[in-house]
C-alpha cells in the first residue's frame, strides 16, 4: 500500500484489459523525479504504472513518447507497452523480472555493467527502428530557455558565457557526417535495469533520432564513469576501440548534456518539484560542464571531431 493506491488503481483501470481490477496483491512505489511510478502485482501478473507529473506537458510530447517506447520494445531493449494514453502520458508496461535498477554505485560494483549498457545501446541504435521527433541539442537548449523566460528563476552566473563558448562546438558537429539513430537521449542510471546478463532500458520521455554518441556521453556522466568504465562502454558498443573522432564526440556530449540538463533542472526548480533540490542539481551540473570545457584536452577532442 502507498499513499497513491487509489490514484494508481484508477490509472490501471483506464486500460481496457484491466478495467475490472478491484483487488491486488501489492502496490510498490518506484523511483522517478517527475512522475509517479508504481509496480502493481495482481492476478499473477505484474505491471508498471507510470502517471505523468504535473507540468511535464510543457516540454514532453506524450504521443511521441508512446510511439518511441513501443519502437524500443520492438527493438528488444525495452519492456512491452501494454497501454499508453497519448494525451495524459499514462503508460502501463510489463514488469521486467529479476533485474536491478542501476545507480552510479552499482555501475561501479556490478562487474561488466558498463559493457552490458554499451551492448544495449548498440542494439537500440542499430535496430533500424525510426523514432518520432528529432532530438536536436541546441534547439532543445533554446526551447528550455524560452520556457524559463516565462518563469521566475535566474540562470547560474556565467551560463550565457558557457553557451557562447559552445557555439564553435555546434558548428563542428553540424559539419560532421553523423548518421542519426533512435536514441534514448536521457540515459540516467535508473533508466537501466540489469539482469546480470543483459541490460534493459526504460523511460522514453526525451527519446528521438539523434547522434548515437550522445547516449554514451550522457550515460558516462550520469554514472560517473571513470576511464576504465568509459573504455569498456565504448569497446562493447563498437566491438572495437573507438576512433579519436568517436571519442571526441562522446566527450563533447559529456559537457553538452550537463549544459542542457542544467536548464531542465532550473525548470523543475521553478515548478517547485519536491522530488529533489533542483537548484543544487542545476548548479552542480553547470559547474561540471564548465570544468570539462575548460580542461586542456577538450579542444583536442573538438579538433579530432573536426578532422573526422
């Protein structure tokens, strides 16, 4: 039982096949920074009920998310989608049994987890599935800035300067020949479920067609991966050592994901999301972005991408 039991059951009953459910074995609250996520066990079945958070409709297209979640399931990297409401974002999926929800600590302690994540991302990116929506980094930054302009919140000191310093990166990436792939685009550790032999991926709110190395760079940042973990991730992904240009794109996206999610955090802060201290989240990510961009080797990575 949770404080949201009635809300979860009412949501579950919106799916035609569960319309008559009145009893259950257990309802368990799971993680989630912006949404209500619960596991419901009943009648020998187990499903995940995801209720969208208030205000998320400002920056998430729930119809696109539903389409992409189904495509990811078809690719074999995500659980089956049982029901999705394209307006409200209510989503019901099959529970994946015998998995561990990953964290940065677990990515360090579970042997081979970085490689399993790399293999899962490779399976998604090479699946041939076509996601709706084009995740375009700098357009996304502009979109978030527009949202923030309507809210009572300040940007961290120096943010405009860092955005200006990123302009050459935008130009370098635009000139590179980068085939787009179906990408998760928000690879938090908690969106990876590890069985010990394979890694599943959930939560497709920000998914779209993108440079696939965004997913690797962003996951590395979220998991706090060290050089050895990065090497295992990239080796499993490519089936070989990455080129200098591939490594460069991955490192660039480490910085750029922090730049983007700084703004996302500020939106959560402005919306008074109680799930976390989002001001600290945003400023912490911003400082990490600035530190990486100021590192001596960063310009070398940009040069490697420019060279191709």
